[in-house]
C-alpha cells in the first residue's frame, strides 16, 4: 500500500502537478485521522525542546528533553539520533534505557517506548555515546507533549546527561479539546519534570560534601555513594498553565549543586566556592520554544524565594530555574545553574 502511494506521488510530480502540503488545520469531525510526520530537534528555531530555552543550548547537565507538539498526535513510531554522557559514572538503577513518555496536560505522563542505552558498565571507558535508534510506540491517547529521559540513577536522579536529540516521529493527528487554563500550580501536583512519584518536586542533586543528613540548606538524601555526582538533578521546574496571563506570584527553593571543585573553576562568589545568594529566574512561554524572563529574585539556599510579575497573553508554560554559574558558561564545568529546584508553586490572578 505504501509503495503504491509513493509511486502515485512520483507520477504527479513527473506530470508537473503540485503535491499538496499537509494541512495545518484540525480535521473536521468524523474525518479520517490525518497522518503526522514531525521532525524535532532540541535546538530548532521553530519547535525546540523546552529545555533549550533555559541556557540557550541543548546541553546543560539535563537528563531530559521535552517537546510541545504542534497538535495532538497519537504517536506510532519514532527514530533519530541521541547523544548522552556519563550515565556510567552516575550508575544506572534499573533498565539501561532512554524512555519516551507522552502527556496530554504536562502533569500526568505515560511511557510509550524505550530504547536501549549502550551502557558498557565500565565506568568512563565509553562515557559519551551518540547512537541511532528506531522504535515503535503505542500511545493510549493523542499526546501534546513528548518527553525523553535518561535512566534513573542510583542517587534518585537521572543517570548522566542528555546532550542532544534529533527525532522523527510518525503518527496520526487527532482532534482533542485543549487543556483548561490552570491558574494555580504546585510541583507536588505535577510538573513537566516529575520523574519520581515518591518525591515529585526534586530528583538527583548529589553533592560530594553532603554525605549524611543535616546539610546546611536542609536538603539531603539519606545515603549517597562517595566519588560520583554525575546524576542529572531537578534544575528546572516547568508548570504547564495552558493559556493564562496577567499578574502572578510564585515561590521556589534552590539548593546546592556541586559545591566542591566544580565551582572553583567558575570564578564564583564565596571564596571560589558557590554564590552566597542564588538568583531565581522565572521564564514564560506561549509555544515551548520562545521564552521571556518575567521575574527574578535572590535569596538563601534552602529557603523559600518569592517572586512576582506579569505573564504574557496566552502563557502556556511558567518555568523556575536558578541563574547559571558565574564564569565561562562555555566550560562544561560551569554550564549549569548554580543550584537545583526542590520546591515551587505559581498562582495567577
């Protein structure tokens, strides 16, 4: 069937006919589902990963990439290329796979596919992997968001960092009502970056100086292995708001990330350690690609930091992120926020 369709299109082109481009309008009620063929790249100008807008690059010590699809799609197949690093160093807890999740609202997520990560199990022997993949997917509902992420780490984070994603997906567009606007959101109720049901507001954040309960900023894990802190933490808190605008108030907590040798390379405050008072940034986006800073505020590690400002018309996402480490942001040791977000909430008037 597919070969006959391709042959028919080639005959049309040879005869000088114009092959119609796919419609960008939703199909009428009762019509057959329209075929969806999408190309997604983490740094694309018109449909990038949500994470790209935080630091202006595909990599920033994130363990995940998330895409807002142009319309609801029931995904059937995905292929492409991924680049990931340092999963071996963090240590993988569970299957060594990159998972593909979908969501209709940015709160509840369901896994539809997974591809094997080329895990050597030999430490740094093969720490950087660029690999091609092709996988069939099975979605229970048409998705508005596609999220891919690294495996869980032994530190309750994501193992290693996802540095690049270049995807092609096939499926069927389906008519679906848009999510209702959300004027209040709390990370405990679900954010784009929730990966652990038992602690939805944070993940990862291993710090080599924090080996036991009682860290000065009030954040710790009960047990941590020594000698490794390459798990991706909860640097970003993205709240899916689905069409709000106007005055907002928000609050978030920032805690330390890599307070030892890494920050000595970045020219940070505090005697080559880490900034004494982290800065919280709030970004807003209508399309998941273009982001505007709408507020910023400084405070103390581990303590609530309050922010307020104005959201643009039809804001789809509100994101909390700490300011990037001082110094050379092109240096891999510095190219990440100064801390991870462990709690956040936003309310729109």
